[in-house]
C-alpha cells in the first residue's frame, strides 16, 4: 500500500496517509473528503547505497532535479 500526501480543501491541513486502492481518505482534522493529492519526492531507504543517476549534464549547470546525484555529491 502506498503512502500519499494530501491537502484538505476545507481546513488546508496537509497530511500523509497509507491507503488501499478501495479506501477513500479523509482529513484527520475536519474529516472532509474533498482532498488535493500532493506530489511527493521519493526517498531512499536508510542505509541504502547512493542512487546512481543517468544525468550526464555539464557540472557547471544546475542539477537536473530533486533526485540528481549532484545534490549528494
């Protein structure tokens, strides 16, 4: 089951929820079900080896995105 991030349209509360495909999440504060799903940046597990990147960009340019290996160099 994936963990998704949501923002409530009624009270603007942001939260994460572990959700099954058949479930409909609701805000833990006001119980509203009209939610906006937010984009999340995946993370690597603790103790994992550094991620390899296919980024072959010029090192003098900005990193290619949030998971670019140049952030962790």
